């Protein structure tokens, strides 16, 4: 039976959210005024009608309920919902303040409506995702699929769905083609097993076979999925663009190269840096005075580091070593036993407060708040020799004040630690998001509070 009621889940979420919006509005009104019946006799009913109309227009414009099996998970659904909710609240606030025409609305009722709507929607989405996952893992609501091909790519497809039973895909075998006549065998398999999807590994079949398979899929209402072998460059986050009718595979050789990513990351860096420098001004002043009082010499320390594309820049820090430390030669810190570090410098390094002036580098555009740590020239040369390709990818982004490699590995004073930190930072490039940046910042704050820096 091939009918799995496609489109039911998006429609269910759509109308449930509309219902929850109305329930939230009504409940907030009753809680605020304790008069349930009067809502239909005053101007609040007009506000409710406008709220419903605006919500419908927003979710249709933003495609909030565009759901597939692969994209249906809690974080994805929550992100789309909050985006729609934010736009809705902004429009309603404009209506609330600019077009009320003398009619007074309760701000408390307005706020409570959104709090209730948000809470109930999160609850419903969580329950739906968990229930559907358990339902599919129990063997229900599944799609039948088979694979044309028997190589490594075919095995990867099979393993992908076998490890993710919550997606609801059931495997019905592999089929290898050697000539065009064997395509008839595929039609028999589709008819017998009532397949929903047929995955075709393009590296194992030719164009004529692909055309025949597509015709078979049309006859039996089976969706054909053509799978090119991207494994050689998937780490570069390849994307497909359509130039007229021709699909073009674009290999992203520069992380954060899209306009949206660049804008979002730079905006976050600027806003966060300005906030830290304003709110942290007392801390800046205390550190400044502590260094000045306890150790002769300048308060700030400037050093050449490698930035984006390998370009050198001056990194700023609060000085944590004696002014004549360079007489002992350019070398990595030896930790607490390093005689070059001043008493106050040990505290600054443990708490990472010596890094605060690097927010100036962020404002200048030389660094980001989160990104791979900027390295000394000789560390760059070592990594270019040990891991040239991997390290070259790190040079495509701005270095950061903190990084996942810095948090997990700490100060890298050996080649082995540098390589280990490199691998962590490469993972950051593959999974970048503003949310991840915020999480890494909170983890950095834990390191600072617990004094685990070096």
C-alpha cells in the first residue's frame, strides 16, 4: 500500500497552530479580564480576527509548514515556528500601537497570548516528533525503497536509513544493472514490492538506463532519486544551483562565503564586541590598573599572528609576561612554571582575561569572536608541513578569540596538540551557526569562571 497520506502532517501542524493561537488569545483574555463571554462583544474580537489573518499570510509566505521526512525534527520545526512568531509579533505590535484608533488593548493580555502560544506550540511539536519517531521505529508509516547499484555508494545509502529508523524507510534490496534488458527486472521488483522510492547510483548506470528507469517510475508512481557520487568533496559542503535547466554543482571552497552567512557572522561579532566592551569597561579598567601596579612596562602586548588567507596582523592582549621575556627566545609558554609570566599574568591567563583586548581586533575586522585561534608564524609553518590541505581550510576564515579546539584541547605547545586542535576547528567549519557560536561562548565563560585557561 503506497498511500502514506502525504501532506497530512503539514496540514495538521498548520491548523493546530491556528487553533492554539485562538486558544491562547481567549485564555489570556479570560485570565486578564475574567469575562469570557464579553470577548465577542468588544473590539478584542477584531484584534483576534486580524491576528488570525496575519498568521495565515505569514506562514504561507515563509513556508513554515514545508515538511519532509528528512527535515522533520524538533530543532528545525522550532526554528521555523519562532521565525514566523517573531514576524507575527512585530506586525501585531505595529497594529497594536499605530492603528488602534482610540481603542485600548491590554499589553499584559497581548504578552500573555504569545507566551501561551509559544509554550503550547513547543509542547505539541515535541510530542509530535517523539510520537512519530516511536511510531516509525515500531515499523509503521514507512516508505519502501530499493537501490540500483551494489558499490560503496549504495551501501552508504542503505546504512543511512538503517541507522535512522525514525525516518521510516524500509529497505527492499539492491539491483545491479549490466545492460538495458535488465531494466525490466527493476519494473518487476517495483511492481512486486510496491516501492515508494528507487535510488539510482549514477556512477554505476548509463544515461539510457536512467531514462528507462524514470519511465518505469512514472508508470508505477514510484519516485526516482538519482544519487551522484559526491563523496570526494562533500566535506566542502557542495550545493546545487540551477542555471536555466542545467544543474551546476558548486563546491564551497570558502566557508561563510554566502552573503547571509557573512552578514550574520559579522553583525554578531560587532554587536557582541560592542556589548562586551561597554559592559566590561570596569573589568578592563581593573585589569589595566592591576598590570600597571604590579609590573613595570606597558599594559598591552602586541604580537604578529597569522590571520585569514595567511595574512599577518597584530593581535592585542593584556601583558601577562615581564617586558624582557623575549630575551629568553620565542617559545611556547611552559604553563605555571614559566618564569617569564608575572604573578598577575598567571591569573589573567587562567581566567582568559588577557584575551579581552582582542575585541579590538574583532571591531577592526581582523578576527571573529568564534573561530580557529590565530597562530604564530612558526606554528603555521609546522602545520602546513604536517597537514597542508586541512590547515589551508582554516586559513579561509577569520581567526577567533575562542574556538572549539581551544576549549577542548587548550593551549597547544606541541605538534600533536596543534594537529588535535586543528581537527576540532575543522568540525566547526562544517557545522557553523550563530547558535553554535553562542554555545561555544558559554563554554568559554565556564573555562574563565573555573580558571582552566592557560
